[in-house]
C-alpha cells in the first residue's frame, strides 16, 4: 500500500521523537521538508545548530558538504543525508589536489575556504567561512598576509571589494544557479519595482553590478547583499512591502510564510538548485526509518577540517 504525504509527515514526526533526532533544513529545501524541520537556516546557522544540538541523530536536509560539516563538528553523532546525490556544483569546483597545487604556488598565503567545499578541501584550509561571515573572516587576517579565497569568484570579488584587500587571490569557481542571476536580470527588475528592497546573495554574478547601483544611488538604501538567513532577517525587520529576491527560489516559501503581509518576487523564476530538490519528505522518512545515508568523514581529515571550521565559528 502506498503512503500519503500526510502519513509520511506523521511518521517522520513520530520517528523523530522516538529516535531523539533533529531535522536540520536549509532555506532552499522544498516546503514539505521545511515543514517537518526543527530548524531552518543558512549554512552558518545550521553549523551552529549542529554544534549545540542535544539530539543523538541529525537528519541533514541540504546538500552533501553541509552534512559533512555537521559530521565534522559532531563526530560522536550519527549524521544522515536523505539522498547521497544532493551534491553542489560549487563544491565540485575545486578538489584537494588542485588546492595543494595552488598552495604550492603561494606557500606563504592564508587559505580561506567557503563552506561549500569538500571535507578534504577544508582540511587543507586555514579558515572556513560562509556567505554570512566571509567579510568578517577575511578582515580578521592581518592585511600584510596574502589570502587564497576559494572556490566562489563572485563571493570572492565581493569580499575583496568590501575589505579593499589587494592581496587576495580568488579561485574561478561558481555556483551554476547563482551565476545565472545576471546584471541584466537585476536591471530589468529595477525598472519595474521602484519601491522594493533588493536582496542579493553574494554568489550571484549580479553582485558587483548591485554594488555599483548601491554606490551610484539607485539602490543606495534598498540594496542588500546577504546570506540566505540575512535575507530572512531583513524581510522580517524591513518596513518595505515588496522585496526582489536574487537567490535560489526555495527561500520564498519561508519568506512568504513568515511575512504574510509582504510580497516577495524572485529575480529569476528558474533559479532552482536541482541538488537541494533531491530531498523529499518520503526520503526524509526513509532516512529516519532505515538509517540512510550515513555521512562520515575519516578522522584524520575531520580533525584538520574542524580547525578551519572552529576558527570561523570563533570569529562569527
Ligand atoms: P547560505 O549560507 O547563504 O544559505 O548559502 C548556501 C548556499 O549554498 C548558497 O547557494
Ligand atoms: Fe551549491 Fe549552488 Fe546549489 Fe547552493 S545553490 S547548494 S551553491 S549548487
């Protein structure tokens, strides 16, 4: 007999209790997964939550590097991801061998890796960062030290612009979803939504043109470059009634649910991460019921990667 969505929901909630499990979900997850989550957030908030949870089991509804990060932070807990194919095009933009070669070219540099990287890459890094704290992390490094920033070139360019750092080398990686949100998409929206706040994720290829509009005056008081959780906070606190949102569209469900009187418009309707959408309610049920799929990081890699993550958590 096939189970209905409502049955899956009921079973998930029961299993969660009986197994002392916590469900962590990224802001891009599908609505029915967000609805069973104990906590929804951006990469930084999810890492912080994993670090403090009292649960024995973490079901991570996000992509693989996020579940790996939780496993690195909580080596004594079981971490499950409901679908192993939930990858990330950005995390695939650099591997450990490529980073080692890059480090050899700049042996005296400090390596700052975005959280969207594999555990092996984090293990070769001095600092980890997320979109919420990248500026803070890079600013904490003495200005005379060379920085290798990876793997997102748009976030890297944004951090270099804000910190005015000249000795920062940026890896030419990108997220296929955010790279597709272009300057012309923002310009089109600017012409139509004159009274809206513009919320832009720093992985977008339109980030530098957004910064230009902010500096020039078109978006002086209404343009914001933010992590997904930063966008959620801004949506709550701003007096604006309309928001143009430049990131993966999964975030709109939570934005609208938490702010029923406000209107949220995606800059690009098809900015959809197929990896985030791999996780369904049925797969969350399978995960809890059959312990699939456990994410484990070898101890020698996890111990080194943890140093980079802990340095980040101490700063932010
Ligand atoms: P946030 O940390 O801002 O949620 O970003 C994660 C991510 O994968 C963006 O594509
Ligand atoms: Fe990775 Fe981009 Fe998907 Fe975020 S939206 S998980 S960066 S592929």
